[in-house]
């Protein structure tokens, strides 16, 4: 099984504080890996190192065979293959949903307006929001805005999607539709790494769960293993608190 994402010996320090203390993990094509762990354990930093939004202090990140840290690597080209969805959707308020989704297609990939709009509408369709193409972010719910942000990433045809607490900013009644989109992506074969506290979704949808604490992976396994029979006391405490 060849890994689509391979992280080896990843370390990250801010000043003299080591935040990631040697992370090793890999994600196979079509796999949905969930990352859980207490606040401050380095989950976001780890995800951000996976597209070099954060510069690792040491270690290797390889995406589909390309070493992101190698001197010759075109990091901007690689970033387009690594879709990233954050807690804050960061849509441009003065642009429509379609405008937000097509911006990079036009400005970065140099697609024509017609081509960009066709791709953008297809991406909005995948998140169930084709009819909201002309709407501005202020006219959309938080959940709809997050789905537009997912469509914006999908429009670039990423090989892998990284989600950092994609539903944490949403009112509870809006969470389900965003998780539904993620479920559809998984069914369509997308490879995904998800940092989230949605434990029911993790239980139902994840292939594997990685438990992080204090900059290290303490344990990983299937949802049944992590929720049903956690081995590490820290995992047991964390999972126990949540259920
Ligand atoms: P998590 O996502 O698991 O809550 P983070 O990766 O956001 O954890 O943060 C891990 C630790 O790194 C925290 O102690 C945080 O304060 C620290 N940290 C994150 N980003 C920076 C930064 N840019 N500069 C200094 N410290 C940071
Ligand atoms: Mg975080």
C-alpha cells in the first residue's frame, strides 16, 4: 500500500519550545484519518506542516512521492494538490460563492472565465450549493460558507484534503451538512486528514484514528480500537471524557 501522505520524523519548534517531537505517520490513498487530542497538542501545527504553511524544523513530508522539503520542489504547485479547510472559512465577502470558488482557477491557473465557472459550478454542486453560486457570503449560513470553502479547495482537484476543525465554528444544527459533504467526499474516494472533535463522525466514518498529545502520536488504530479498547492511559482519559 503506497502512502499518499508520508510524514517522517517531523519536528517543529517555536523559539526554544518544541511543539512537534518527532511525528511519523502516513495516509494511504482513499483513507480518512482522524486526528484527535487535547487542545495545544500540536494538531494544527502538524497539519500546517503538511503543506509547509508552517516550516518544519526537521523531518520529511512526502505527498504523492514528492518531498515538500526538497530544494527543487515547486511548493505552490504542491499546495494546489493539498486542499486545506480551516475552522474559519475565510471567504472574500465582496465576491459571490462562485467568485470565491473560481478565483484561484482564474488568477493562479489562468483558466478562462467560462472554463473556471464550469469547474466552479461543478465544485459547488458537489457540496450541494450550485443554486447558491450567485450568493454572497453574508447571505449564506456558516455551514454553507464552509461548504463553499470546501468547494473552493475541490475546484483545484486536490489529491488530498486536510481539514482543521471544519465544524468547530458552526452552530450545532449546521454541522451535519458539512459532515455530510465530507462523507460524500470519502465515498467518492478522496483522501482526507481530519482534525475534529466530532467523535460520532469519527466513529462512523474514519478508517483510522490518531491520538496526539504534547507533540507526539501516542496511539493510533481503528475507531473500534481507539474508542473501544484504548491502550494508552492518555487516550483512555481523552476518549473517556468525551463519551
Ligand atoms: P492544537 O491544534 O492541537 O490545539 P496547535 O498546533 O495549535 O495545537 O498548538 C500547539 C502549541 O504550539 C500550542 O502550545 C501553541 O501555543 C503553540 N503554537 C502554535 N503556533 C505557534 C506560533 N506561531 N508561535 C508560537 N507558538 C505556537
Ligand atoms: Mg488546532
